[in-house]
């Protein structure tokens, strides 16, 4: 049994297109707490977090809601670091990972353990405030928590995650500057072309062996757009060719069997774009697989009227 704390993060400032504000409540309506409790876990819903006062900050003029992103990052570092058991961050857009991962890295350092990050996403999110052309800070969290330069407006990560402890699976939309930066930083990457050729289990198994050998904690950051939009339409950054239902559940079950996962992000769910709640339900189902549900236990779902 695991002590799980649900932290609602109605963060919707990492991009221009709004809607992720409603994500935490959509997960609750889809039964995330009940699904985890049915598996025998002790679940505490800590409610929704709120950012602190907006700081006076400066940065490139095209950045979207810089002060709000900075405020959220500080709040999430403190909130995550204070959780004793397993926090699940119910987002919210992916800018929340600046704070959630930095907080988990600080907590791991407090425990004298290294933190590793599994980034399940169509995008590498390795821009900095100076390299992003869109100004959307949800494309910057990995650069932030790995300690890349350019985040002067943000609180310094208490324990930057070395880039070689980050593994990205599912990539299929990475622009030129990001590809150059990710390669130079020596982040481990597996795009969907590789997954199509070799399968998803082999690279994940290799990464998990690395985490286990180092005695590390593992943070999993699951973006809705890791999944193919045919099964998960409720995201504003859909990219065709994502993980299938079976691939996604295989990843979650392998993570469960590893016993390494210590924290989780569920991000980029936009309920306004969903179809009768199917994406929220799938994300909850994947979370249940991560926390011990197996194929024989999975209930039949109906999305009919």
C-alpha cells in the first residue's frame, strides 16, 4: 500500500490557449481517488493549490504570464517537497513540471537519493525563456529543472536534475533549436520512429535498470499528448502518431512492476476539448495501471450516451 497525496494544480498560464484550469476537477469527476483507493492505497486529496503573490519580474516581452508561472513554480517546489508519500500532481498545463520536478528533486536530495525523470510527451519541452518563439512556458520545464541558463526570473532549482537522468519517450514534435539543445545536454530520447521499429518496452526497460542501479527516485511526467489523439483528444497540442492504448498501459504496468516511481504529473488535460470525459477516464485508468491494476482487473468502459 502506498500513501498517495493528490495535489490539484489548476495552472493554466503556461500557454495562450486556456482550458487546463479545469483539469484537476475533471480527474476527480473521473474517479481518480476512488480508483486508487480500490487498489488498497491510502489516498488523501489535498485540494487545489494556489500560487503565492505575483512577483515583480522581468523577461522577454513575448513570454505568456511570466509572473504567474514564477509564482506557481515556487508554490509547487514547496508543496511537493513537503509530501511524505507519493504526490500526484493533477494539472494543469505542463508548466507545472517546473515546480513539481524541482520539488521532487529537492525532496530526493533531502533523502540522499538521486532523482530521475521519465518524460512521456510528444514534445521535449527544452526551450528557455529566450529560445521559445511562442512565449509559451509549458515548453520550458525540462530546461528549467535541469539547470539550463535563462531562467533568471524563476527561483533557482534547489537540486537541478542532471540531463543524463532524464529519459524522453514518445517524441514526435521537436523543433531545430530544441533538438540541438537536447542532444548537447545528453538527454536520453526515444522518438516514435524508434518506438515503431523496436517497441516501447526495450528503451523503458533499459532506463528503469539505470534508475534501479543508482538507487534513485523516479518522477513520471505524463502529458496527454503522449497518447495518440484518436484515444485522447482533450489536449490543445495534439500530434498524430502517439502511443496507443496498449503501449500506454504497457508503460504503466512496467513502471508499476519496477517499484521505482515516487511521484507523478498528469498534465495538459483540457476538458473543454474532451468527448464525454473519455480522455480524463483514460488518464485515470493509466494511473491505476501505474499503481497496480492489471489487465485482468480492468473494468469495461462505456462512452455511450
